[in-house]
């Protein structure tokens, strides 16, 4: 059994809750005037168990893997794009590189199962390849139970290293041609929302391509539809990057880190983690609502509200990087903004 599943994840202690709310409410502003920033400040304070929170050494892990289901014609792009985009990440040319650099966020690129033989000496690539992509889950399991457990463990180890480096806020991005298909199956099997409502155009399918994708994934759903256990669902239709992110999220919560959840794929990993440990919801911030049509339903299933809605659907962790300044604003106002008492400003009667 994976270490993150050996005991129940605890909710953050609420003991400081009233003191934190008092500090927020008595800043020089009308009650509730900073809206979502006040909610974020309270959440971060409770995770860190302090009324003076700090965001330290933020990281985004971009985890890549290939999917056997891509061979069934569910993507507009060839599978080679996965490894080619890793090269782009490593050279600093992708959107996540730009946005992470803009906001002083460290990024780590991870090969969790890409169908490409990267040289062992490839600079700045963390190589945790479990296999050269999953099997096609059309009529078999995507991975073995042992492979799934290894991916979960790898995710935990990645987060532990970031934590040792002083990181207390971590986001997750992904890359893998075919991974929206995997995420759609996970979503449908966990939520029991009909598979056709969980499928979108991914990385640019046209209408005919979407019909093909729905047909293929309906066949796959019918093969796997009796599965109800979260771990069984993950190993049956998941991807190595999704399983790695799931394990990473679980470990991050155990370490009292703030978890930044990106878009459709990362939220699919999160709903597996949530099925395994319900209290992980208290450690997570949902950075944006993806333009992938099923992501809104995912967020509604979890009963959470995203910070941003910019019609993005890129993945890579870009939503995490763009939303990060909102978290900084939440921390800064609670730490730096004057109170009615200190500023000698009259409060309302």
C-alpha cells in the first residue's frame, strides 16, 4: 500500500479560525470587501496554522507521459508531440516557462512514462519512467496495479524533495497526448456523469474528430463501467502522469503544503486523490476553470469555485502560474494591511 494511504489525512485544525477571521475582518475595509482574497487568506492561514502566513519557494511540477489510447484516433496531434514538448519545456520555450519565470516559480520537468528514449544525461529532466506509455484502455487496463503504486510513490517522493528545499506551495502541470481521454474516463467512472458529457475536443479536435473520440471512449467506458474503487479506476484508465500527480497531491497535503490545482487533467488526478482522502479538499486551491467543457462539471462535483476563468485549455500548469499572484495578494493583505486599531480609523458602528 502506498504510504499516503496508510492513515486518514487530517483536516487543518480550526483552533485559530476565529483569531484569523478577526484579523481579516478588522483590516481597514468594509467587512468582506476583499471577497475571494479573504477566503484564500483564511485557507492559507489554517493550512499553515498561523495568522501570519508566508508562501515559500513555490514550485510547479510538469509531469509527462504517453497514453496507449492515443493509437485509437482520439487526438488531433501525433504522440511524438509529448517528447517534443518536453524538449521545449527544457529549453524554456513553453507557456509554463514564461509564466513561471514571470512569477518567480521554480518548475521541474518529469518523465513519468514518455514513449521516447531520453538520454540519462539530459539536463534538468527528472527521469522516473515507469514504461514507455500506458496500454490502450479500450479493452484492457492501462497499467498494472504495481505500476500504479510506483507512480503514486514517485509523486510523493517528488513532493518530499520540494518540501526539503523549503517549498510550501506546489502546483502540478502535465503533458501527454491522449490524456484528456484518460481524464474523461476517470471523471465518468468516479462521478457517474455520462461519458459523452465528460469528453471534449482536447488539443484541437474538429467535430468529426470529437465524434470519433466519443465513440472510442464510450466503448472503453462500457468495458470498465463496473469499476467503482478509486485505485482500480486509476490503474485501469489513468495515465502515469495522472497517477504521479495523484500521489504528489496526497503527499503535499500530508506535509501541510498548499496545493494548486490546474485544469482538466490535474483535476482528474485530484478527484482520485479526493476519493481516497476526502480532507485533501481543504489543502487545495482551484486555479482556473478550463475551457475543456467537462471541467466545469468536475468543479461542480467537488463543490469548489475556481479563482480565474480565462477560457484557457493548455495544461502544463499554466493556470497555477497565472493564479499565483492572487495567492500572494491574499497573503500580503493579511500581513501588511493596517487594522482599524493601528491606523486610528473609525470602524462602522
